[in-house]
């Protein structure tokens, strides 16, 4: 009687998935390989924890001071990043094989930029409403506040769920010594859709600014907001860069050359996000973006009224 040969367990290819100097403790939650593709740098984790924790405090203070509650998601993102890097530091210092720590840090670090994007969408939404209130002709359907806010936020929610599901499947597959390709493909699809969505958003942001530039009679009013629009655009580009990095990383698959090199993670995941949140801390929307009936540091309607009053005074003289 012929014997039936069972299939060999899945073995990942590529370097860096095991660390000879850090033996696997083989605990109940340990994978047989380091899913990171390397042992995370403790120095990078500590730096990230400090910078994100301080940015969280700064954003909380400004959130309360200016009462711009629509910026709560970005403030929450700073907290999520802080906790995410705390779990990543546990992997670095205690056990890089631990699946739970890997999944938690991945979940938090992946989800946090989505909250940053949500706050950016709301800022653009408020800027469009402000522009219409001071006389800018913005009749294009793609500049409708509901299209901007709910359209992009809905896509971000969907793609985030896909990324989390994919990451969970990858972790589970590695734990059970199965092929993680299915989970990686779900993760890749989520990142691809998110990248496309953000490309469209950046296009809308550019067209919005170009549309404002056509209204030459309102340039003094616009000048008061230009610094904030520039800061918002830069923060958006940084978040976009981070998304493209994740897309390239996932396209290579688990244990590819990008995902197994922490220098790419530090330069294209950590750095863009931390710079983006600090840009928005310095150029906080509380000083620039209308909040309900308020208009921030310089009230556009007040500007228009003041300008009209000056003209009337000059004509009367």
C-alpha cells in the first residue's frame, strides 16, 4: 500500500526573518519566525514614543483652546501611534516573535494615518464652506462638502478594514505555518484602493487652490489662508508618501527586500507621519479654519466687511 506524503509546511523565502542572536522562546503566542523581517530598533521606538506623545499633548491643548473638535481624529492618531510604538518596543526588547504584539502595533500604526486623513478632509471641507461664504464661485460638484468628506472618509474606512483583515490573516498564517499570500493580497488591495483615493484627493486639493486663484478681487482674503493651505498640502503629501511605501512593501510580499529593511520603515513610515502631525501642530486649524460660525484667526467675513467699510469711508471723503 502506497504511503501518502503530507505536504511540507510553508517556508518563507528571503533573509531577515530569524535572528540568531535572539532565540525563539517558543511561547504560546510566538510565531516560528520574526514576522517583521528584522528585530525592531529600540532607539527608533523610543524616539517615536517621545515625539508622538508630546505631539498628542500639544494637540490636546490646542483642541481644548480653540474648540476645533473636528480635529479630534488627528489628535487621536497621535495617541494611537504612541501606543503602537510602545507595543513595537516590546517586540524589540522582549520578544520579536510574539504575534500579538506584532498585530497590535501593526493595527495601530496602520490605522493612525487614516484618522490624520479624516481630519485633513474635514479641514478642506471647512475651507470650501468658508470660500463660498466670502464669495468664491465654487459650483463644481467635486467641490461639494459632502462629496469631499463622506466620499473619502468612506473609502478610508473600507480600505482600513481590508488592511487590518489582511494583516490578521498574515499573522495567523505565519503562526500556523501556512502560506500568507491570501492575507497579503487582501492587504495589497486595500492599500492600492487607498493610494488611488488619496491621489484623487490631492488632485481635488490642487484644483481647489487653482480655482481660488482665479478670483483676483478676493486675493487679500485668500492670502490669510494660504499658509495653512500650504501646510495642509504638505501634510497630505507626507501621508500619501507613507501610503505609497506601504503599497510597495506589500506588493513585494512578506519578507521582501523593502519589508525586511527597517531603514525603509523609519524613513517612509515613521518620518512622514511624525512630520505631518507636527506640521499640523504648528499650523493648527484652530487659528486658520472656520469652526462653525467662527473663522479662526482672521474672520473672512470681517475682512470683507472691513474692506467695504474702508471703501465707503474713502468715497464719502
